[in-house]
C-alpha cells in the first residue's frame, strides 16, 4: 500500500486544514493556528527541488523541478489511512483527499515530491461559504432553472480542488497583416449610396508573455478552466504540501509537451488581438489576413491553482460549475426546465385571453 501524509495538530492530534481567510494552518477542533512555514517545521522535511532542464529541440526550457516519468500503471491505487486504518481507493493522479470513513485530511506521499513537485501554488483565498454565495448569485434570476440546481444539500457538495497547470513564459515576434474596411454612406435624392474601401494594414513588433496557463488535467475542460481566468500570479508562493490540507488535489496527467501547442495558440491569438488594437480609423472593422508569430526565449513552470467545482447531472447531461478560488469568478452553463417554461407560457396566455375576453364583453355591453 502507498503511504500518505497527514496534517496532525501538534496540540490535539486532530486534522489541521489550510484556512483561506487567515492563510494559516488551523485546527477546527482546538483552534490552534500557525503559519504554513511554522507547521512545515513540525513535519518531516520535504524533498528539495532540482534544477530545470531543456526539452526537445523546440527551445522550451524547464524552470520546473523536472518532468514526470510515467512509470506507474494506469488505473487506481490503494492507500491506507493512518488514523482509522481504512483502505482508500483513488485514481492514480489523486494527490490530496479526505478519508471517507474518518474525515481525515491526507496527501498521497510521492505525488508532489521530487520530480513531481510543483514550483508554485496559489492558495485558496475564498472559502466554501463564499463559493456557495457566488453560485447562488450565478443562479439569481433564472426562474426556469430545474430545482435540483438550487437544493442546499446538493450545493453543499461543492468541492475545493487544486488543479495542475503548466505556466509558459515567452517572447513573441510577430508580423501580421490585417484586412481593414472603411465604410462611407451618402444620400442623393431618394437613393442612399454606400462605399466600402478595403485596406491591407501591416503590423510588426514584439511582446513578452509571463505565466500563460494551460491546465494539466485530462479531467478538466480546457474552455472552462480558461473561462475562470485570470489568476493573479503575484499571489503565488513556493509550493508546500501543507497548502493542500482540507482540499482535493490532482497531480498532472497531461505532460508539458502536450500543452505547448495550446500555449502557442493562446499566445498567437493574444498577439493578434493586441496588434489589432493599433489598427484604428477603420469603421468597418479589421480581421487577420496573414499572421506569423515566432516564439523564442520560452520556458515553463508547474503550478497548482485553486478552483471550486460543482457537478450536476440533469436528464442525463452533466453540468459543471467552476469558480476561481482566488478571485471568485464563476462560470457554468444552466439548463431550462421546459415544463416550467411551458407552464409559465400557458398561464400568461390564459391571462391575456382572459383580459381580452373581458374587454370584449365590456365593449359589447
């Protein structure tokens, strides 16, 4: 069985958790509180970081602790809770969880150490209460929403999860041609004339990008993770496992090589948008006609970012809501309960016809 790391309170031996409000480790039983650094000193020292290395021949350089060598079998792993002795079956990428039998907060040993150790982590800034409040704000005004989305016992299932991200630092040189349009209209007599002039506008320049994120989890929808951005990297701190206490966490299962192309696409799109803002004076708009964005001085980091997640299944369809655990930005699609909608339409139609019939009778009298 694989070993686990527990976060025991030095005063009462209960499970310590990371408190997002105080940004300290806190015992929910005896209220013992200490900084993460103080708590880490009471634990066994973590593996030290190693120097980065270059990858492939693509000019990407690792500022991270190294690459994960995937020498483990696919599937599940079994862990033993040191508090109650129960067996915990988890996916092989699970890095932090809670024992379902005794509620003990644990981290799987080896999932975030050595070559797997992240460089940075943005600790949770918003707690579960704030996540639930933001979720209800997201639902506000949606009168055709199915009831299951508003049930308290369901909303209480929202989970705080640290998601693995690859962060890319690059310099970009770009040569972009835009097709821009000027539109002129004038009236002569009863006829209106419109003239469209097409221009080719060339822009060239350089931009630098820092910490462009791309999630490293196959479980997470890329569009959803990008929708809750941005994160403020200024609040990132060097990774320590104690920050995981009380939350779920997965190590990455999408390696950096698989994320380089996505990072390139995001950098290209951002560069095209930035240069497009300099194409002024064309009231018909401007679109990219030709684009050449070259990347150099590229490096990457491995980090953990905080996300609150809630999954709901309705009529066989899965709906996922995600909230940025640092800023509170909430996203997620909402369905319409068609029975509620048509019932509302029917009532309104009945009332309208009732009013019209009453007016008709009054008029005939």
